[in-house]
C-alpha cells in the first residue's frame, strides 16, 4: 500500500489494519476524522484508486491471505475479519479472487 500522508485517512487506515473487523461506516468515520464521507471517498480514490468500501474489502482479503497461509481455520478468519459467518467470508473471498479459499491455497 502507498504511504498515506493525509491526516484524515491515517486513523481509518491504521485502525482497520489493526482491527479489520471494525464495522464503522464511512459516515461514522467522517464524524470521527472531521471530513465528509464524500471527501473521504474522494481521498480513498485518489490514494488507492477505489472508494472506501472497496478498499476495506481488499484489505480484508489481504488479511485473509495472511491468515490462510498461517493455517488459521476458516471460522477464525471469518470472525477476525468481521464476517457474520464462514459462508459469508467464503462468498466474499470468491467475489474478490474468483474461487473459494481452499482452492486458492491449492494453486
């Protein structure tokens, strides 16, 4: 990930890197960091080429790959990343990477 200097994005990025299960919405973050949700989405687009929601999904997938590679059980990964269930995690993973986690690891 590129280094972000914008003080409005830093708390969001740092928090979600440490707590990927954090469920704050862009609107809730906007109140915390003092910028509108539109401004935050624009900043995510400028810095990452995608809006907040898509960035958060990508972050969770990257974190899931780390956990999968360390042989963490799927249920633990789903919980740690904030998914409601293992099947929700698998569905999100397939949407992002085109196959389920076990198949991805086998490649």
